[in-house]
C-alpha cells in the first residue's frame, strides 16, 4: 500500500464516520436539549431562526478524525507501509508531533465543551468568562510547546528563506513566546470564523487539503494523513451544517479545529505558513481587533458588526454568498501556501 492509498483511506474514513455520526448525535443533542441560545439584540435579527439548533456538533468530526488516523495507521501497520521516518530520532519527533497535536486539539476542544455546556445548561449565550477560557488554553499550549521542545523540535522553517535554529536561550524564549501567541491567536481566530451556517467547515476543507499536500512534499506521511482526515471530516460535517444548518459545532468544535490547524503547521515546523493557508481566520480575527480599537480610540464602529462576516450579513449578503466567497479566498490562500512551501523546500 502506498502513501496515496493511505491518504485516501484517511479522507474517506473521516468523511464517512463524521457524516454517519450525524444520524446518532443530532437526535441525541435534541433529546438532551443542547440547543444554541441566540441573542438577537446584539446580532442579526434573522439569526433568531437558529434558536434551539443543536450545538456541540464538533464531536462528530473530532471522533471522525481520531478514527480516520487510527484506521490509516492500522492499515499502514498491517501492510508494512512506512509512515514515520526510518531514522529513529526523526521518527520519534514525528510521532510526538502527531500525537501531541491531536492531544492539543482534544484538550482545547474540552475547554470549548465546558463553555458550550454552561451555555446550554444556563440557557444563555455566554459560557466561561474570558479568564476561565484563557487560563486553561495557555496551560495546554505551554504543555504542548514543551513537549515539542523536549522531542527535539528546535528549529523553524521560514517561507522563502529556510530553516532557522532556535537551539539557544534567546531562541527558546522566542519559541515559547511566539508559539503561545500564534496558537492562542489561531485557536480564537478559528472560533471567530464559526458564525454562520457552513462557514468554518467550508473554509477549513481546503486548509486540510493544503496541509496534506505540504506534508506530502516534505515526505511527512503522518502529518499528511492528519491533514487528509481534517479535510474529510469537515466535508462530512458539512452534510449537516450547510445552510440551513441542522447542527452547530459550538466552541467544542471550533477550538478543536483551531488547535488541530495550528498543530499541523507546527508539525511542519512552519507556523508562519498559517498566514496564507489560514487567511480567512486571519481576516476574521483582524476585523474583530480593528473593531475594538476603533470603538476604544475613536468611539466609532469600523464595521456594522464584527467579525466581518456579520458585517457582510448586515450589508445584505446571504449566508450562502458569504460562505462561497470566503471559501474561494481560503482556496486561493491555501494554493499560495502550497506554492510557498514548494519554493522553500527547493531553495
């Protein structure tokens, strides 16, 4: 069995498991009354129709991704197809990046789950406070970065430049400070993107494909399998989340996706590649930041509502149009990311 076959298995399993789980999970969420609470006084009034839509749907693709990676690794084992490097030290680092990345995503998903659970139990749109969410996020992030550092991941790949060593005291300080900022920012940026039906899942499908391709170019099969699983699971989730959504991923899903996307970038030693590949997440986060700055400094709104997808809604764009345009932007950003990675590896 070759690498391409393993990638297709990972993609197919994640899609199938995620899509099929909808038949079980959505009725269960309805029965438990785990529905979304919508505040129309601070958002588009037409979002009122989403009231009661089951949340925590992210559990579908979390399970789908884990199952897909497990099945792909089992197939590789049974067919004696190499997944990790033949060099022992490199193989250890690759395994650590794969499993630590999944664990990072799951732990962040648990923080999101706690937030969602409070929302549905208290019947309100606000769950954990910012401090209650930030503290466990940062603890998980530091533990993840420490795991990478101890496994031998002490360099960074700079697009169009090459590999830079961080194996020094200033380098390690940069590794932790920069890493905490990037991971925390990326996780919450993905969370901002989950605001309308099908948006976060749609823009993340090409992100998963891009990481699968970039990892393949680096001959990093394990990361490629994880990227394929991400793409397949998001596509399977869209079976239920496309407009009009029958389920929402909640913070459970968006924080998991944010953690996994950033873990894929770190598995390639190239967190900077998130700028082009995650361009939609970046735009969404910046729109929220600029809105806050405009309000505090100039006491005026820059957007009708932030993040920017809500601004476009207020301007009359339909949810389908926003999803289509943002997915196209994501595709272009991902294509640029793959090209940058190829040029960097050739230099």
